[in-house]
C-alpha cells in the first residue's frame, strides 16, 4: 500500500509513476487527499475538544474545592456535551479512515524508475538469453509424451475434479517429487529456511500481500469459513511477519517453502491451457526475503542469480525479461520473469517471477523493524518462484526427449532413482 504521507507530499509524482502501469489514478488520488483533509480536520476538532475538557476538568476540581458548586456543575454539563460531540466525531473519523483505507488499497504499487515503458508482454525487455533452442522437427509436445509414457493423466484429472487438475502417475509422479526435493535443497543450501505453511489463508493475509482486492476473481474462496486457497506460497510465507516488529539484526530473513497452488485462471482458453501450460492446481517452491530498504535491490539481483543457477543445473534454455509497466503485477515495484523454451511448442513458457515489492506489502502487513537509530521503519519484501513445476516439467519432457524415450537431467537422477523414461 502506498503510504498516505507519500501521496500528501508527492501526489503528482505518484500519478505520473502509476501511469507507467497504465493506471489513471487522478480521481482516486484526489479523493484520498480530500478525505485526508476531512479526516485531519476531524482529528484536530477532537484534539481541541479533549484539551478543552482537560482544562475544564481542572477548573471543576478547583471550583468544588472553593465551594462554587453551581459553577462546577455547569462546567460538568459542558464536559458532558463535549464528550458526546467527541463520540460522534470519533465515529466520523473512523468512517473517513475506512473510506481512505479502501481507496489506498485499490492503488497498485509504484513502479521503480528502471521499469521499462510498455503495455503488453511484447514490450518486456530481454536482459539475458542462454542455451541452444532445439529444433521442433519430430518432437512431441509434452502432453503426448505424458500420455505415451503414462506419466500424466489429464482425462482422469478432468473426471475427478475438472479441467486443469491433472493426475501424475508412476515416473511422472516421481519426477514431480524429485523436482520438489531438488528445488528445496538448492534453496536451503543458499541460506533459505525451509518452512511448510498452510495452503489456505484468511482475508487479512490475502490483503496483506496484495491478492485482495486485486485478484479476488482469480482465487478459490471457501465461503463458509471465509478462507482462500493460496495462489502461491508467497502469501502465507510473507504473512508470517504480519504485525511484527523485527530488530535490524534479524535482517535479512530468507525463507523457502513448497505448496500446492490454486488459481481459477478465468478466461483462459486455447493453446495457452493445453497440457501443463496453465493449470488450476499446480506445485511450486517459493523463496521470500525480508530486507532493509537499502539492501533490497542487491537481494533482488541475488535471487535472480539463484534462480538462474537452478536453470543452468537443469540445462534448460531460458531467458530473463524485465517486465514493462503494463505487464507487472499489482503489488510489484520491479519484476524479472524467467521463461524456458518449450521445444515442441516452439514458444517460451514463464517458469518464475522474481519481484521486489519494496515497502508496498510491508505497509499493508505492518511489517517493521527497529533501525540502528531506534526508530521503527518499514521493511522491504521480495519473492520469487524457485521454481514452478508444471512448465519446468513440460520443458524437461520436451527438451530431453530422444528416439528411445526421455533422458532425465543429470542433477535429478539421484532424486529420481532412474536416469531415463
């Protein structure tokens, strides 16, 4: 959440920066400032009345002591009237504060100054590409390979739950488990603490990381209990530190966790949803950091290098993109996407987003730390996929297929217990 102080002091700048995300924030910013002025006016009136009451209370005591009972009782009536007025003003203040908060929650994060201009994925900037792109001649797409070698049953998943809920079988299930353990081992070796969080969160948690109100239509909602199935482990992992005041010596915090993830993906269709390309349930290992503001962009570079190292070990062709303003998420200040080349489909598939949210999530979460001067300061939060299984699995199947079957990447063989399918 953008702080009200930032909007008060730099309203025009905020409007200009949000335009990079193709958000016209003029009206909302104007409403926020108008409400803020009313709110502060009400607060001043309350403070003045309380000060007046305190003064009268002292006078009442002195009047009673001096025997001026009638004057003291008259002043007591005035204090009573003032208290009723304060009560009404407090209610109005709470109403204005709620209106202002709802407007602030509706605004996306301010993009970093280095975010590329653009509106569509085609406007994203490739900052690096690595690996040879295998020709598609004679290659089968992963859904045909999965059927041929009895690795994934899409129809069975459709019968049990619906489209987008595949069933992994035999060596397909073991390869999934191998990826899970490999990713977690890579992350813990890099200093991330392994954590197993819940896969449902409450409303406060979803608001804390910015899924609500922006992504409400994308989340599965357990209505009776008002809980949400998580779209990524980022949500519960980051919310570990909601309403927490850390000591500066505790930073940085680095945690990792595996969870199933759930997304409704409303409106998805065609080749984008074929096979493992886009699912309603999928597995993912996430990395999260809580950092001091001055260290967060160095941490972002470190996280990018870490994800890149994993892809290099899997020997998959990949590219790294700096997302343009129009393709960034609601909560992100800067995002790098990793895409792996799908050889049989001859297209790039996103397998990871690594983002710096700066203080946007921390402000919603009330996540602060006590700095060296003893002052409470908002932390910066970052997260990244390390990695998302479905598309990595799809690209392994397609890029590692041979005439005789599918070779297993060398780094996964100890985890799988087999070197080919």
